[in-house]
C-alpha cells in the first residue's frame, strides 16, 4: 500500500492539497491533530481506475476465505483449544470424528454465540463504551465511514472522549474531513445534561455516535462518570468495545463492570493483534450479548466487518497458521 501524508493548519487547507495533488483519487486512512496548529492527514494512493494498488506482502484481508484449513482430528483439538473453555463444549460436538472443516466450526460457533450486525442502528444515538485503548474512537470513525458509504443518512458525532493525544486518530478532524458535524462535551458539573444538549445541537442528524472516555474495570469513579453521562440520553444504544487481545481475567472483570451500561451488542476489536481469541469469545458467550462487528486494523480504512460465525471460524483457523 502506498501512502502519503499531508500537513497544514486546517482541514480545508490539507484537503485542498489532497485534491490538488491526487485529484480526489485517494483514500483517507488517518487524521491526526498534532497540536493546535497542525493537522495531519494520511492518504492511501488509489490508482485512477479505482482499484487499489496491492503489494505482494499485504496482510490477507479478513474476508479472504480461500485458505480455510481442512484437517483431521489433530486440528480439531487445536481449534478446540483456541475457542476457549465454554465454547469448546458446544464446538466439540461438531469437531470430533474428523469433522473439523470450517463449516462445522462455524456451525458450532453459530450455536454458541449470537450475532447482530444490523445497521443503521434503530436508536438515534449510539454510544461506544470500553476500556482505554480498546479502539472506540477508531471504531466510531470506521462505522461512520461504512454507514456513509452504504446509507443515505445524516450522521453526527459527540466527542465525550477527553483523552485525545496527538498520536491518536482525531475523530474531530476525521469528522470535518467527511463532513459530519461534531459536538464536544466537557466534564462539567452538570454531567447528565451534556449529552442531551449535544443531541439537541445535532437535531438535524438522524444518527449520532457518542465516543466516550476509556474506563478500566476498577475505576469506579470514571465508570460512574460515563454512566451519568449517558443517563439522561433517550433513544440510545450502547455498544461494548471489547479488545480481543486482552487477558481472560481482565476481560471478565471488564464484562462484569460494564454490565451497568446495559449494552446491547459487542464490537470485538484488534482481532489482527490477538494471537488467541478464546478469552474474548468466552467472555462474549458469558455476557449473553450478540457480537456486532469485528475490527482488524488501526486505520480508518482497515476492516470493520459484520461479525458472523463463518468470519470467526476463518479468523480462528487463520490464527493456527
Ligand atoms: N491493530 C489494531 N489497532 C487498532 C484497532 N482499533 C484501534 N487500534 C489502535 O489502537 C489504539 C487505540 O485506539 P483508539 O480508537 O484511540 O482507542 P480508544 O478506545 O478510543 O482509546 P481511549 O480514548 O484512550 O479510551 C490506536 O493506536 C488505534 O490506531 C484494530 O482493530 N487493530
Ligand atoms: Mg478514544
């Protein structure tokens, strides 16, 4: 993948550089606010016929299903070790006796877990909650990009994530680039009023994403803060952003702590970094929540895929190679 980074003092100035140089034939990968005065936008160069240039050592996209392993009982045992204890019980039925093909694994996963990738969401406001660094902000940007491409729907975003470092993707800048109105909320005294007020300012938007601050399982005060923040918000769907590479113990503490948010779906992030997805799949099963999406990549243009049993089967089998 060939990329180029453009810099300037405003989004408009940087986007003009992108247009002048690439004539619009670029795909925005990342947008950073380095400090108050410098905006940086990384663009993937796309060839003029619309096809993206592929390099030989590109990582395989998640949707590539050509390489699903078809193996014997030894593989069954390996796979069972990777799906995590609780899910093993269901999958074992499908994977013993030489029946270890991906379709059978997908059947087992489909029986153990539930999936709901329906989009656009039914609620007007969608808040993403999860621990720090789990990929909430990136997932909001990915969802906005995907929904904009697929639906004719006006989208807004509320920036309630206070910890915006210069090295992380700036959702504010991204929103400006893709023409989505953004409203920032500060942690003032009147926490419960912040989101309803921001939603009122975004009254023309049919769908509003809320990016929340990351909170660990034991950070009771911050958990309460996010709870209060979302408290006064009606017509809200809350999605739990679960980082796939996290250790089992941390994941189960997080799942327990996040019950208070009454989440309706899970977004499983960083599957590209997870050497072993068993803990995350087990926690998903224990949470009783459906999986909505899986993400695999740090940049906005990287994958966010509707979660499905077949996709998970493919990911699990890919991890074995
Ligand atoms: N490899 C990989 N990196 C990801 C993925 N999603 C996000 N990241 C990276 O993980 C880091 C944290 O992502 P953010 O989206 O800022 O996470 P966050 O949950 O908003 O973090 P806080 O705002 O601190 O709570 C960034 O460097 C992202 O680029 C993913 O699916 N795969
Ligand atoms: Mg964030």
